[in-house]
């Protein structure tokens, strides 16, 4: 059996990669990834912050102690968190179609990403708030500070540096989710690496996507470290 390999090889792969750079495919994929990550972090990160505060507040002995609310939220989060995101995407497909109207595309990818981000960030927030010295909270309560005031002026500021680092870690997780969203045509670097790298046997595309993601992580982590270090010095 003769197999025609004309046009397939390192040189051809590199030329294809050059064409993707020139026609804006790489830039477009990067932009789609940044959009998915930014929207997911803004919505999911904010909802997770609120949910994390509720989790902390309803724990035994805390400001809004409520065993039922805490247990229900704790069980829901523990059920969702261990699910691999690629499986979560498939499981959420009927819900995504009902809410978004489709299960393919960037919007369809963002919806389950926001849910998973909310769950993940809520636990990160709770864990960081739990580490705050209870004596600081008690001191604020004894001074007559309102419950909301304790959260906004004591609890969050006291845990701000660890929270920044936690959200940097969350960024990495969301970036990972955006790559897996490529399997449902979610766009971004993940879809670009799969469609033009893996499926077309072009390692240039695959490695370019990997390197771009590594650079994104390094930049965000460096910024987070700098902010956290500055806050800890105060």
C-alpha cells in the first residue's frame, strides 16, 4: 500500500503555522480564551465570593450560624467539585441548551464554566475566611460593628492577600476549563490546538497554544504575587 505523504512534514507544518499567525487565527483564539476566562472569573468569581461568605457565615459559631443552610450548600459543593470538567460539560448539556439555546460555541462553554468557577471559588473563599483570627472578628463584634460591617471592613481586608493568591489559582483552573471547552467548539486556544494542531498532526500549533497558556499563567501569577506581597507588608 502506497501512502502519499506529500505536503505533510515538519516544513509543511511550520508553513501552516505561519499562515495561522498571518491570518489572525492565533490572535483570534487568544482573544476568545481571554473573553471566556474574563467573563467566567467576573461572574463566577463574584458569585463564589458571595457564596463563600455565606458558607463561612453559616458555620457553627459564626455571624449567621445556620446548620441547615451550611449543610445544604456544603453537600451541593462537594457533589459538583470532584466532577472532571469535561464530564461536567457533557452532563450540563441539556441545561445549557435550555438556558443558552445551544450546546456549541463560546456562550455555551461559558455557562458551565461559570457554574464550576462559582463552586470552586466559594470553597477557596470559605477556606481563606476560616483562617482569619476569630479574635479579630470578636473584637469587632464587641465594638458594636454590624455583621455586614464585619464582613466588609474586617473579614475581607484581613484575608485579602490570601484571597488574591486563591483567585490567581482559580484563574489557572478557569484557563484549563477554557481549553477543555474546545471539545464542544467553545473556541479559544483549546479548540485551536485540537482542530489545527492535534487533528492535523501539527505540533507547531499545539506547542504554540501550550506556550501562550504558560505565559498567561506566569503573568497572572506574578501580578498576584506582587499584590499579595505588598498587602502582607502593610
